[in-house]
C-alpha cells in the first residue's frame, strides 16, 4: 500500500513538471517556427547593412514588439543573449523519469503483455532503452546521408522508419507500452536535435563572433532543418502522451496502423500551419489529415457481437452472477476501495467494482475495455480468459443489468 502511494505521488509530481516544461518547450518552438516563417525584408537600409535578414512587428499583452533576425550574426554580440534549451532538456529528463517509474519499474503491469510476447522484465526494459537509442542514431544518420539533402526523400525515409518502429513495438510490447515508447523515441530525437545539433551550432556562432572569425552559416542551415523536423514530430508526440486514456487506439488489433496513420495526420496538421505562417497555406494537408482521422474512426467502430445469448443462459440474474464472479476474480484486485494489486494505492480513475450496483453502472465501460479493446485487465495480469470475455459480452448484450 505504501509503495503504491509513493509511486502515485512521484507520478503526479513528475507529470506536473513534465507538462509544465513541455508546454514551455513546445510553446517556444511553435513561436520561433512562426517567427522564422513570418519575417519580412527589413524596411530600413541601415538594418540591412547591419546584416538583418528579416523582421516583424507584433502586438501582445498591450505592448508592441519588433523582432529582427540576422542573416548570420550581428556585427557585435549583445551583453545579454538568451538561450532556449532548458525547456527541452527538462522535458526529456522528466519524461525519462516517468518512463522509468511507470513503464520500466512496473514493466509487468504497463509494458509486458504475455498475449503479445512473453518477455522477462530486464529484457523488456533493455528493448525499450534500445528503441530510444537506435531511434536517434538511425534518424541522425539519415539526416547526415545524401538522403538528408533532399527533404522529400528524407520525409519518405522517415515515414518508412517510424512505421517499422510502430509495427515492431506493437509486436513486442502491450499496446500502451508500445505507443509510449514510440512517442518517447520521437521525443528523444527532438531533444537530441537540440543537444547535438542546434546548441553546438549556436555556440559555434557565438564563439566565432567572440574570436573575430567569420561564422559558419552551415550551422544555421542544419539547425533550421532539425528545428523544422521537431515541429513536425510535436503533434504525434502529444497524441501518444494522451493516448493511454483511449484504449480503443492502442488496444485495437491494428494498433500499429492506427498509430502510424494518426502520426501522419498530426504531422500534416503542422505542415498546414507552417505553410500558413509563410502566407501560402494550402488546405490539402489539413483535408488529408481530417480524412485520415475520420477514416480511422470509421474503420475501428466496434462491430456487433456474434455471440447469441440464446446459445447460453437466458436468465439475466443467472448470467450476472457469473459475470460478478469473473469481475471479482479478474478486476477487483485493482478496482477496489483498497486495491490488493501491488503498485496501486487507489482504484484506477476511482472506479470500484465491489458491489452489483457499481458493476451495472459501469457496464458500458466494462464492455468497451474488457471485450472490445481487451485493454483490461491491464497487461492481463489476472489472466482473464476468452470465455470470460465472451460471458461479459453476452451479459452486456442482454442489457448489462443485475437481474
């Protein structure tokens, strides 16, 4: 009990900090992408002679702002120069804290699903870590290769790569853990772009000015490329962050395909907004994204059950008595006022199944989570059988009542 209580507090605090720093990082990233794409040629000759490549006026919070971007660097460095890096680093550090706390320390609950692949805890954790490391290495090699010189070819290569990763993870881990590691891989790529490419380039530009040598413009070109990639990764990562609340995605038989399609849709939405910043937005990316999302929604609509209640019991009270026994055996270890399952100090989402009335009140949710998506019991820790899922299906089709 105490362990579960401590874990929940650590999870709460970790998520809080992760959310705050993530908002700061994404907000700054979105702003600078907008700023870079919204710049106009400087109106004053003096600004152009000083090396200003673009400028924009904006108003916010009752004040006017005048932002200017230099083609490479200003003639002289200012006394105070603001850097944007700790938002990214802190977001990744807190994200790794959470993945370690939830998906690795409690791998038997949130990561391993024996019905997908039987894994030992150390092997599952190693494969998770390997995914994050190889994701960055392969992405970085692609960017540095001849493919990286052509954005269209690089985009296709990255789509193939992340699709293979999505499929592979869903063949190894439970859906929830597979989605999380896919998003963590993209997030790791994003922060590695900042740490290994963007920041070193910026430091070299500053050092060049301090040493009186000509700055190398290639740093800015590489940094901009990686920054643009980061903005396209953002919405897929955010989808993964909230997906654990929606088992109809990661719990589906074709969870890997759903993940790929929704990732593409998220990237296309960012393509539209980036183009809009440039003043030449086409609705095609937005329309395609909407079609993809609606297509997924239509494709995974729960199908009517093939179970015929007449083939078994016809008495609702009799069926419910068996269902209540299944739920008591397979679900109440977590969904109780005082859970007995290690790692839980309170019932998930406050849902308790310790009375007939409580079970009937949650009939729709039980059916969706246990029968349709098969997301529960989580990681199938309690080894619910297909026959028991079928029994719950039958009960739900009979009205989900107690009698």
